[in-house]
């Protein structure tokens, strides 16, 4: 596969527009990438609220009443923990979207999968979660890996 077709395949896998690619090369997030980070932040809040709601629903339907203090504490901790996780992740994504900063890491990459943690990519000293399938990133070339900071989310990979 030549570098041009590989670059086009990777841009399509990341849903990157030409404006996004130009912005990344200049060290900034592109408009589509910013919108995607904001949408992801909203879904993290929704997910955290759903976790909290489901745990509360389970407590309401399964636990004996009247609740003991331990059941109340458990419900508050589990529900609050789910909501806090969603809010913390959303905050980091929104900071990345509003800051618009992209770091570029260049060099040879390795990819892999972990059973419960999805795909990952290593470039230099960075070990990052890979949001696309690893087979999109063949090993025979060096890459520029653009990472939205501080969320450490890969927004684009292109061959050098």
C-alpha cells in the first residue's frame, strides 16, 4: 500500500476532513474533531447518569425496606461513583475540545489489543488507546500520531 492510499484510509477511519488534517498539522483540533470530542463528553455524562439510575433502580427493586444505613451508603457511593466517573471524563474531553491543542508524536508504532481494554498504540514513549482497528495501521512505515490533550485521545494518524 502506498503512502497516499494509506493516508486516505486512515483519514477515513478517523472521519477526518481536509480541514481537520490541516488543523492537526498546525497543532490544533479541526472543527469536526472538536464537535466529536464535545459529543463524546455529552455521552459520558449520559452514561454516568444511566449507571447511577440503574444502580438506584436495582436498589429500589431488590433491597428490603426499610433500608439500613449500609444500603443507603452503598447506593449513594455506587450511584455517585458512576456519575462522578462520567463527569470527570466529560470534563477532560471538554477541556481538550476548548483548548484545541494537538500534540504530534512521530516515529515507528506498534499496536495491539488487550482482552478487556481494547486496542492500543505505542509511539515513542506514549502508550495510547487506539480508537480504530489495529489493522488500519501497518507496521512498515513511520507515522505522525496526533493526540488531543489533555484527554490523550488519538484524533488522527498519518504516514510520514
